[in-house]
C-alpha cells in the first residue's frame, strides 16, 4: 500500500511538472500579440488549468495521507 502511494505521488509530480511547463509556454506565445487586456481561459487552456488544479489537490491529499503515522 505504501509503495503504491509513493508511485502515485511520483507519477502525479511528473505530470504536474509537464502541465506547468506546457502552460508557461502557451502563455508566452499568447502574450506576444496581445496588449495589456485581460482575457479568459477557453478551450484547451482552461482544461489544462483545471487539470493542474485537480492534480495539485490530489498530490497534496496523497502527501498528507503518506505523512500519517499509520504508514
């Protein structure tokens, strides 16, 4: 059980790193042609953002469970 928890944390951490890198590259490309106006996230950008939040919460919960003294 403990091994599965650590493997899940490892996989989620790599996926989170990839999602954050993809978001930063997409933001750099999108900001080239816009001025200082605020725009809403749509489509793939919104999905990436929401997936990042969900995986971050999942990672936090798994890390907290892994730090409990029952393991």
